[in-house]
C-alpha cells in the first residue's frame, strides 16, 4: 500500500513542482531577459546555419549527375579515337562539349572581357535542362542567320558588355549576333567563373572564329550516360583501353567531393555559430546568478519550512530547463525563418529536388529545430549549474542574521556534475558537426590557447610588484549608489558582448588575464576612479 501511495504521489509531486516553478518564475522573469537574449542570439545562428546546410546539401547531392553532366566524364585535350567512341556508344549515350578561352568584345570594341566558349553537340545535355531566353532550341539560336552566326551568352556578360539580344559580338575573326541568354545551365551549378563567362556557339561557327589552331588549348569533355553498374563499366573500360591517360570521373566520386567540401564549409560556419552560443553562455551565467541572488531568501525560507532538498533542486532545475526551452524554440524558429528567407532570395539556385515527403521535411526543418532546442537547454544548464549549486548551498541560518549569502564554492558533487555535463555538451557538439575531425582540431586549438592564457595571467616571480594587477580603462561604477556593487545582471550583457573581461566587486571591468587588485585604497566616492591602462 505504501508503494502504491508513493507511486501515485509522484506525478502529483512533479505537477506541484512544475506549478511552483512557473509561478515563482513569472514573478521575476524580467531578471532573466539577458538570459533569454543571449541564448536566442546563439541558437538563431545555429539553427539558421544548420538548416541552410541541410537544404544546400540536399539540393546539390540530388543533382550530382546534372552537375557532372553524365554518369561518367572523360576529360582530354584531344578527341578520343574512333574505337573508343564506338565502345562507349555500345554501352550508353555520349555527349561532347568542347571548351576554350578567349577574349570577346562588343561591336564598338569599347570593352574586352574573358569568356569561355562552349561548343556542345546535339546530345547536350544528358541530364538536366538547358533554359534559354527566348524559349527556343539551342540549334535554332546558334544557327547562321544572314551573314552572322548566332551566339547565346551569359546574362552577366551581356550586362558587362552593355548589350542585349540583337546586338553584335566579336569573337576571334568572326562577328556574332546575340540571339539569346543562358537562364540556367545544369552543369555549371558549382563552377566558379574563373575561366570566364560562358558563350555557346555552334560547331560550324568554330571555324569562322579561327581560334583553334595548332597549339591552342581546347578541352574535350565527354559525358557518358549508362544504365550499367559504374564500377563494372570502369573495370571493363580500363581492360579494353589499359594505356589511356584520360581524366575519368564518375558522379559518385563527384558526390563525395561535393559532400566533403560542403561538410568542411558547414563545419566552419556551425563552429562560429556555436562559439557565439558559448560566448552567450557567459551572459547566461551572470544573468542566472543575479536571479538566484534575489531568490536566496526564498530558498532559505523553503528549507526552513521543511522542504526537502530534492524537490527544491528540482524546482530550480525545472526553471532553468523551461527558460532554455523557451529560448531554444524562439531562436530555432527565428533561425529557420532566416534560412527560408535566404533560400527564397536565392531563387532556383538551391531549389529542392529529389524525393519529397514527410521524411525530407523532417530532415530539412524539424531536425535543426530539435537540435537548436537541445543545445539551448544544454547551454543553459552548463552555465547555470555552478551558480545554482552555490545558491542551494547557502546556509538557511542566515535568515536569522538578516542576510543570506551564497556559498563561495559549489559542492564537490555539483562540480563533478558540471564537468560531466560540459563533457556531454562538447561531445554532442562534435558528433553533430558535419566534419567531426575539423571540430576536434578546433577544440584542440581552443584548449591550447586557453592553457596559454591561463599560464600568462599568473604573475611571474621575477616581475616586480607581481601582486599588483592592472585595470582596464573600461569601468562601471553607478554614481547613484556609491559604495554598493551594481546588480550582476547589469554586467551580464557585458560578459556576453565583451568576452574575456570580468568585473570586480565594485563593477569595474578588468581583463580576464588580470585579477582585481586587493587593498589598493581606491574607495568608491561616487565618481569613476582612475584606472591604469592595460
């Protein structure tokens, strides 16, 4: 009977603790504004970066074949032999794109710009769709009309040349008429325009330019579409032509390269976001300390009235969890909204393709939101536990002396719990990164720098007046209340905005590498005391 009674009382006790935590929190939630602001800022960056990474990765990897131009690509500086072409045609379709660089200019010759001349065959593209403006076939737009050959150019090149459709363009020894603009080219989604902006012309127009001569650099890109297993295809191809020196790339290899580059870029950006969240934790720590300082009397009173320690700990842990959850959901929603706006601004550049459905929606949007909430709660607990431990360790007997003070150090069990939670936080961060190896190197660099700073802040025995420390010019002394310390939440934002600086008992900011001087005789007189420069 006693076991059943205790079991039935457990939900009631939890509901009571939750109700008490919310009621107590609502009475002084204004003291935790900095707590919420610091967490929301960091979580927003984490959510926006993570969701953008998911969307971009999903979009690019779903179109790897279109980006490559085929299942297999063979790059060479001269045409393939006929026997090779015949073998490839027996196993699938093949498309050839010739590329070479040149300088193009307008009809008047005012501007000269580097361009990449593309000469695709009739089978181009094997994957994806080439979108031109006007909406006509590439063969019709690049055909010879009257005395001019047609050319389809990139809109950015037309803008630089200050020309439009119908104007004339000089390429080599031939004059072309701009007949269209390239709206979308599937195999140039990831290509930086280092070689020049693309200009498409027909195969017959190449001779008119007189640009291909002995010694000219021309790239022959053969794209192959096949339904056979690529590993088996490559093995048979190498057996048939063992002495070839062509650069062969499959779409699977390109997918791995794209994924690797995306992981590295995303890891760097997410680390920046987590660094912001971690720095915001300094504001969280000071804000929760200020809040608990105001609650010391309440904590001591509850203990004096007989409230056991376990429900008292549970009440304030619930408060921290509720505030962290609120900040995580708000920051996550804002971050996802910013990511959606960025994707909308990008237009079709990162249009989602591939299988749609509930699983895709959960992976792209709900998962980043849940991760943002999780790290917001973890950050809140990591930085709040030390202050909570000191507040709960305050002796209730201080009520009878009219002053309750938090303990100077947290108990050993709480310190161990804080270290374990910090280890979980760091481990979850590393595991959640796209490239954990890069994250581990970043963590190692942070540990080394932290060790150097800790070693630097200790006074060297050979220095004179090693005990005297230097103050920063930045000082906070409210003249309205001379002789008193400013509220901790007043400096909480400063900890988050200016990491590396702390505050002494009078509110003066000092560098984290220097301790506040003791016994300097600078008593507070209502005016800002003079400080020595760092």
